[in-house]
């Protein structure tokens, strides 16, 4: 197999910038205003007339301005329909309250029960980020872009890519979030805990462009440029092309984090009721990761321990630390590490994460009759990734006390989604299929590091994730081939104008076969890793029932019940909570008893909407069966990992909040979430000392707090606006037994924006510049020191483990935006 090495990019010190034009961080309950208004028009929205108006008429197109951030156009994904009372739309205006280029998932932290964690303030470093919602982590939540599946959300996943690597945040129109079961038609085989469906912007009907430039802390430089073609013919054919570049130094440690991205979208209307669209994405990320922490490091090592590449004398420090860890002459431990329980793993020389992604698809949304629509999408995805770490567990052949290890997963996948929607009487019936084939290669290689004297004399250069040479050893290689087939049928029935019911089900069939291509026992510590076998997940009937009742002006009640499955995940050896990530012996021993994770979700909600206040209460119960977890011990470079069925999880939770509008231009939002998610069984493990039983029963699940609070405020006066948001995250369990916890924290962000457009509306300049603004954002204004992401290396049964990520300190960002 050819090794794809990603070359580092040269920093540019000039570019243009972005800052979005809109307002207010909103809480989960803010969506109720829109939904309550929409519900009063429920029959109209689901009528054939509403379907006929999906594509705007030519006459209406002439009235729409070019690049108007205040009126974003949407894509209508008919094949992904679901009852709108269980969906929370989060608009581009919420994303705009964060620093440009920020991962759009961070905007969802305004919703109660949602937690997004990252090592950097923008959330672009994929190794150090995680997303959780109502007790479920990102591997258990379905995500799509314009209906196309984004697949698993862990680093080195077999069938997907992160939303930030799939689309620039500036090109997102909205996010449709379901904290309940999610749509039957969502293209996901992991949506145990709901779905997040990203909808991309359409191009404007008038030719124009956008230039947005941001400068920030740690030499941060973010550029976004988009060109819109406008209507090219009478039919309204149009497209846009955008380029994004993000370059920043790390806030601790050495070297930088770089990302560039190209998006393009073409829309071709067919008559007044149909359209063809095509979307393309290219993303290139080259980032030095932040070093993982343990709680011991957090308490005794300070807030700035990191890997050593790019720091003064970094290679020599790492070299001598590796000598010391192996008990060799010339070794030494930095003074700052003397009080740590495991000083030899506190810093490595290098830890990088690079990726190159190609993703896109073609969609046809066709009105076959006034009542019947056919929606089909064909998509493809090609991915190369490289993740490196300098490991002192193995010496280089030349005698250097460590090696550079590179994990090089690659993915080829393609798929087809097709659905029909038929509207008759008071019913909207929708059914469809989804097929995907994925080839995933998990490949890990070892590179020789040079001797210290050769580096000091200038005769050799250290090997790191940005400068890989030729490997001397393939540590392991596995190839996986996966076929997924999903079929579904659903109906939304409106017996009365203020009453609606939703009935549906989906069927899932997933088969994966694995082959072992290489195995180096020195690294894997076994004669054979999983290979030459396969696993099938089959669930023919997964029901979903929901309903809503608007019983008084502004009052609405709804419920949602669903059964879902997450198919057995795919991961390379020792790199995920997958039955394939083990030895052949462990795979054979567990295969007969392997069972996919399943759950039953039950939810009820009430919302009230008036001009002054919007309020919402949402309560849920989940019965979770066969929860698979990655349990790790030993050195995080090559841990002893087992995939364990920790049994059932019983979860009860409630969200409550309000949005208050006491004065013109002023909005206040507040919400609170309580989640009681506990393991139902103890777990027994066989160790060298015999059987050990761990008391998990009744303990809160790892990584998710019982209590969260969210608050937002915004005030707009004339052309100026200020906004702030804060969140409280309660204590979280790092170990399954709960004897090691991560402390609670508050995180507060503030921002201001000033509209410069009136200054350009005088004279000829106003004919060119349609909109201009300045904005300023401060992340973590109180400079809180806190633990962000947890469990990226797995979780221990008890005690401490080096598997948490520090959150970024206070950061500043300033933005200029000009729309033409």
C-alpha cells in the first residue's frame, strides 16, 4: 500500500476575513417560538401546495438580494423528513456568535443536555474534541449533511468524517437536532441518542461575494472567501465556490495547527417544483495534537505540559526522558515532572493528526405529480488520515530510545439514498432505502528516529507527524469491507388542524468482514489480531411513534417513543470500542456473545410561546442495553485495551428553560438539565490475580454530568450588539466505578458586533458593498482552568488514567466582514 504523507503548508500572513452578521446566542427553548408558529400552519406545510412551492418561482427570485446573511436559503431534504415537533432547528445566526471557523457543533452547546468539548477554542483539532447529548456520546448520535451520512465521529473512524471537515461553518444554513430518536430516514447506523442533520446554504440568486477575515490569540489567522454566480439562466441555475484557511499556533506546546477547505455547490431548478443539486468538499488538516492529561497531571503538573516538538531543545528533552523511562544511561526527567505519578508519559516528542478528505454528492428532488415526490442522492467519500506519536515503548533499530509510530487509516465509501413522499388527504407517507459500501484500511507503521548526537550536529532531522520518511516496520494492517442496507416507512397523520401523529419503522442490515494483512508481535503482543471473519447486525423492525397537540393559543404538548440500534462498530487493533480491535483469540472468544447496542427512548415535552416569553420542559427516559465500552490500562501509547459489555444503562432526565424578551432588542435565556444515567450491572473481569468484580451498579455513566446550566443574554441597540453565554458543567466520572472524577467548571464567552453598512450606503461605494461589520469575541473570559474532552484513550475501571484533554484558556478574536 502506498504511504500518503501530508506535507506541511507554509503560513500566509495576508488574507481576507469573516464575521457573520447576525445576533443572539439562544437556548434550547428558543426553537419553540418558531415551531409553535409553524405548528399553527401544520396542514398548510404538509399540503401538496407547500410541496409545490419548494423551489421559489422565477418572479420571487428577482427580489432576493445577493449575499444576504439575514435571509438564508435552505435545502429541502424530503427524504429525511420527520415530525417537526421533535426537531430543534439551530440557525446560522447562532453559529455566528462564535469565532469564525468554529466547529458548528459548538453552537449546539446553547441547547440543554448538549455538551461539546475541545482542546482548542475553535474545536478544529479532531483528536481533542467530543460531542455528547443526553448521556450519549458522538459515536452513538447520527449525523448527516444534506442527507448524506457523516458516519462515526471518533478519530480514525471507518465510515465518516467530522462536520468541520465536511463543510465550512460559514456555509451552513442550519442544524436540525433531535435529542429523541431522530428520523427513520436519517442515514445513520449509530443514532441511539438522536440525530444532528446539517443543511448547507444555497447560492444566492444575484452575483456577489463574501470576504471575511479574523485575527486572534496565538497568531490565529482565519480567512473565508466565497463567490456566488447568481442566476446563470432563466431557470435560475446558480452555484458558489468558497475557500477557507485557518492557521494558528497552539496555545501551549510548540508548532501550529493548519486547515484549509474548499466547498462548491450547484443548484439547477427544473420547472417550478423540482431541482438538481451537487455538493463538493475538500478538506486538508495538519495539526499538532495537544498532549493527553491524567488527573494527577492536572493536579500536580500545572496547565502547560505538552508534547515537545517545536519547543526549545525539544528533541533532546524527549530523548533523555525516553532514556530515563527505559532505565538507560544519559536519561533525565524534567524538574516540572518530578512530582508526577507517571512522569515518563507526561510528554512525548510528537503527537500529530493529519487528514485529507474528499466528499460530495448529487441530489435529485423531483415532483412526479402534485402529490408524489421522488428524492435521491448518490454520494462518495475518500479519506486519508495520519496520526503519529513518538513512543518510548519500542527502540529504533539504530539504538534511539523511541520510535515514531504512525496510524494511517484510509476510507473509500459510496452510497445511494432514495425515497418517495406521497401526500393524500391528511397523511404524508414517506418511505425509502439507503445502501452504503465501505472499504476501510487500518494501518500502523514504525519510523526510525535519529540518534541525539546526529540531530545536535545537524546531520539528521527528527521524524515527526509533519515529516515522515520511510517506515522500517509495519506494526499491523487490517482491511474491512462493510455493506449497510436500511429501509424505512413512516406516516405523519393530521386528524385535526391542531393534532398530529407520527408512525414509522426502520429495518437495518449491516455486515462487516475483516482481514489481517500484517502483524508485528513486538507491538501487538500477540501472534494474531482479528482477521478472516465477519459480523452481521440485523434488526428488521425498529418502531417509532410520536405525536403533538396544540390545545390552546401558544400551548403545545408532544411525545416521542422509539427503538434504535447501533451496529457493531469497526476499528483497527487497539484503537476503539470495537470487537475487531482485539486479538484473534479475544475475537473468537467473544464472537458468539456479541450483541449490538440497542435502546428504547421515551420523551414527553411541553412548550409555551408568547410575545414576552417562550418556555419549554422536556423529560425523557432511556433503557439502554449492551453498552460496549473501551476499557484501557497501561501506557496510553500502547494500552492494554478490552472491549467490554458493561450491561444495561437506565437513564432519566429533564430539561427546562425559557427565553424572555422584556424590552425591544433585549433577550434573556436560561435552561437547566438534569440527567441520572446509571449502570444497571456490576462488571467482573479476569486478571492475573483472579476474578475482580467492579461495583458499577448505580454509578453515573462516564464522561457525562448529572447537572448542567446554560444562560445567554443579548442586547441590540441601533447598529451595535453585545451578547454573552455561560454554561456550568457538573462533575463527571473518569472511571467506571466513579472513584476518579473530573471537577465541575463554568465557561463564559462574550462578544460584540457593530454594523458598518450605513457608512457605505452613501455614494457609489454603497452600490458595491452590500454589508460590512466588525465583531469581537472573547472565549473563556474568566480564564477558567478546566478539563474538556474525556476518554479519547478509553476509560479505566477504577482510578486515574491519561485520557483527558485540557480546555483552552482565555482567547481573543477580532473579525472584519464585507459582502459584495
